[in-house]
């Protein structure tokens, strides 16, 4: 054992996963509360849904897009500096948003503050967790991703209650305090992994981006994000318009959060036997089924609950499995940068999804038009991902990865000659059973 390998699957590694879960959970949870704010903000600024939803779309675009830059930094310097800078921007953005007097100001302070701030550290934290595990990588990614489900479960109904009691401006200030506490806890727990390394002078990341596998995954993720963020922005609003009480409408996002926790833990628990790639395909194929229940709900609450539960289950699986899928196809070298580029592709989907749904809702009172658009986006994304090969990209290395659709590795002690030579390992250097 040496420094490059003896950190795998240790108690300290699990502490990193928990820290990432807390920090990312609050960041995602706060951003996903926007659906509770959109109606009140639109009324306050005398704006329609389309322009108001740009606040959310722009913030999520910058959130995911920033990961393309910060991932490279994390590979070289670790996640802690990014959490400090990003956390400060995120909390500052929430406070600044509480003082805006026009919707265009929200584009700047919420988009730059919360979007860029969260994006600086969220993607690097996910990729850092992947570098601390071999045998339990998928499960650890599930634990790290569970935080966003918990955050959504707790913070959306809390935000709805705060808005009714304190107004939307004070609500953002309270959320800023909650976020600051979570980021401090995360900062204490996370650290840089000895396996975390830059993409290298050989242009590994560029080669990854030219592969069919990367192009397929990035396209599918972009389409999925269009649908998902469009749904998150308006599920509460549309439910209220169909006669559901505000409290019950807010609970729908809590159902999404709760079921996403189950999805993250359930799918990652069986990933070692069934394969993360196949499970990710199943999750994305199931998402259009969830949206179908939204299409036919027409205010019937039990159908909305079914929709929310299925969406959370599949979305949770998607988030939890993504990191392991990246490691499976492309290895650990430059994983922060690779994950960041995938986040950027998701960001483009996040940018256009909510405004498309919002403008369609403004144009027509027929609910099937914006909801049907969400269904179509998700269906196309699922079809695209089904075309991907289920074999890793080799890059001149022939040994298969640890989390392949086939058998799991025997242990983190089974290492290649490269590892015993003191080089940082990649997932391709690990022997299967």
C-alpha cells in the first residue's frame, strides 16, 4: 500500500462522501426551492412566468457550466479552496437577491451568485468522492448525491412556509444562513484525494470529449436537464393553478426529494452487480413514464404524487450513477474536468428548459402544451442514451474498470504495476475478479 492507494474505501473516505453530501445537498436544495418562489416573485415584479423563469434557467446554466472550469482546478488543487470561494458567492447571491428591485437584477445576482457560486464546488465535490473509492465507488456516489434529495425534501416546504410567514425576501436571507452552516460543515469533512490528478500533458480530457461515448452522454444529459429543470421550476405553480392547495403543491417537491433518496441508495447498492451504465439507461427510460403521469394528472393529486415519486426515483438514480459511469468509461485521470464538461452540457439544457416551459405556459392555458414539451425532451434523451456502447473507452489500456456492467473488483488492494510504481491509479488499472 502507498499514499496513492491506501485511501481507498476508508472511514476517512466516507467522511469525505458525507461532507460532499451536506454541502451539495444544501446547494441543490436551495436552488430547487425556486418553484416555491416563482409565483410570488413574478407578481412582485409584475412579470410573466417566462421572463421570471430565466432567473432559474440562467442560474442552473452557470451552476453546471462553471463545473467545466472548476473541475480542472479541483484536479490540481483539491476541493477545499473551491468550497470556500463558491460557498461565499452562493450565500452572498442569496442575500443580494433579497434586495433586488427588478427581475433583470435577479438574473445577475442570483445567476452569478448562486449559479456560479454553487457550480464552483458542486461538480468538484462529486468527482473528488469518486477518487476516494474503488470497491464502493457507486455506493459512495449515492451517499454524496443523497444530500440533494434531503435538501429538496426539507427546504422546499420550509421555503413555502417562510414565504407565507416572512415574505420571499426574508426567506432568501434565512436560506443564506442555513447554506453557510452547511458549507462550513462540508469544509471540515472534505479533503483532496491522492488519486486526484490533472488531465495531463497528453490531452486526456480532449481525447475523452472526442469519443462517441462522451458525445452520447452529454447529449442525453442535456436533454434530461431540459426536462428536469423545466419540471422543477413549475410543478408547484401548475399544481396550484389546477386547484391544489399551496401546501400540498409544495409537498410534491418533497415527494421528489424523498423518493430521490431512495433512488440514489437503491440503484447504487445494486450497481456493482447490474452495472451503473445499464442502471443509468433504465433510470432515463423511466423518466418519460413519470412525466406521462404529469401530462394526464389534470389536478388529480394522487396522479401528481405518482409523478413526483417516479421522477424523484429516476432523478436520484441519475445523479448517483453519473459519477460511476464517468469513471467506468473514462477512468479517474482528469475526472474533475471530464465531469465538469458533462455538467456544462447539462447546463445548456438547464438554461433553455425552464424558459421554454414558462413561455409555453404564458402562451396557452392548456396545460398539456408545456408539460407535453417536458415529456418529449425526456423521451428524446432516453432514446439517445440507449445508443451508447456498454464497454469502456480504452485509451491504450486494456484492463477493464472496476464498475463495469460485469463483475465488481475483488478489493482495493489488487493493483497494477503502474500503481506499485507509485503513480496515481485510474479505474482502468484495477483488476476484476
